C-alpha cells in the first residue's frame, strides 16, 4: 500500500487548519459539481442521503474537523490527515479506531478524470459519507481490526476485500443497479463505465470470491461485485474474517481478467 507518489500531502497548521490555494479550491469546486451532476440514477440512495448529512461546501475543500464533526454525530468516526500513501498496519490501526485516513492533497487539473492515488476529493467525497451509515461504519471498523489481527502475508488478500466493497462496490436497489464504492463515486469516468459499459464482469458479492480476485489500481475495473444490501456488510462485521481469509488462500487465487503490465 505504501508506494511512491507524485503528490505531497499538506500539513495542518497549529490549529489543525489546512491552507489550500485558490486553484486547489477551484479543482474541488469543479470535481464536486461535476460528480453531483452524474449521481442521479448512478449511486444508491444511502449515499445520496449521506451526502445530505455531510453537506460539503462547493466553493472550497472542507476542513477535516468539519468532516469529523458530521461523522462523530452519527457513528463516532473521524478523519485523520495522513501522507499520500501509508502502510497496511497504519491503515488498519486507523480504521480499527474509527479514524478514516485522508491524504490532504488534491489532484491536478490534468488528473481530473482519473487518479490512481487517493486524494482529498476521493477520501472526503468518496469515502466519508457512507461512514454515517452504521452498517457500513461497522464493517469498516471490523475490517481494520481484522487487518491488525491478520498475519502480514494476508494483508494483500484483505486488501482485495476492501477494494471490491468499500472502493469499487456496486449494489442492487429497487431502482436498479447502483454504485457505492468510493473509487467509483469520486471518478467521473468510472462512474459511467461501472454501470453502463458492456466490458466489465459484474458478479453477485461473495466474500471468498472477492478475496481470491486480483485487481489493478491503474485501470478501470474489469470485475465488480454487487451487494443486495448493506446488511451483508453488517453481517460480515459480526464475523471473524481471518478464517475466511485462510479458506480463500487454500482455494487459491483466480486468474487475472486484465492484461498484465508490461515489464522492461
């Protein structure tokens, strides 16, 4: 998880305030207005309702204490500033303590459509709204605790579970297939692709299947898993995930469904 980044997070000042430039605030403005225009008919109602709770400003990047206050009022979560990329142990520890890590830089204009690194727009707009839902919040906390309890050799497998739910999950609704994963709802390109393209394989969610499915972070996803309800994630939160990881490892990995990266 901790790889090199071309971005550098901003440090909060002594009062916890992060100073963004006018240009950076303008990028947020363009991103949030653009995404909001795409959400109708694309994201689940739970996410729409959660956005109303968060009430993000449009003219500037929200401060982390503002986001934390909204989360604390509903599920006791908060947001913690971190460098652009952190290691698995740090990530799991934060989640286990109901703190969502947020890299405090925002993407450049040339990266507006897709960014493989998590920026402040992805973290805040994509991730934090659903942490107001007790089921989603419980799963994310349980996932962090499982990561801390797991052997390091299983971190990559656990990452797949997070990837195919919290990051790139789809969900069935009364109105049809909708997205909820942060990597989809915060990406102008993937929001359309995930729901409308004939290319990806959309599978019913199965935890063992998800744990065994490889992915790449630098392409639109070839595989998405679809929940019937967030109740499924809440049920997973009540389970011990480690035996599931052990079972998935014994079953073996699925073959990649994407082209492998060219090597020099």
